[in-house]
C-alpha cells in the first residue's frame, strides 16, 4: 500500500532459482528511499510469505526516474 500511496509500482522482473529481481516504476524509480522500501518492506513480506526466496534484488535503472517520490 505504501508504494502505491507514493505513486509507485513494483513488478517482478525475473526469478532465478531462489532469487527475485524486482523492477520499480512511477514514484519509486529514482527514489532515494528505495533501498529501505526494498529491504525493510518488500523483501521481509516476500520471505515471510514465500520462505523459499533467499534474496530480493532491485533490477531498476533508477537514473531514468522522472518523478521520484524522494529525491536522492
């Protein structure tokens, strides 16, 4: 809900074995707080619900963000 509240979107970019790669867009692309969102929010939630996941990575090109929620 917080990602959407900030005008962001997140999607699965790839899954390789037990590693998940996510792509962020909207207000998340280029956001200075994306590491916090990923590691303390999304990764925790995914691992709680899908214990087979070992790592979650950000596969986004953040330099292309045109309207980040928090400037880096």
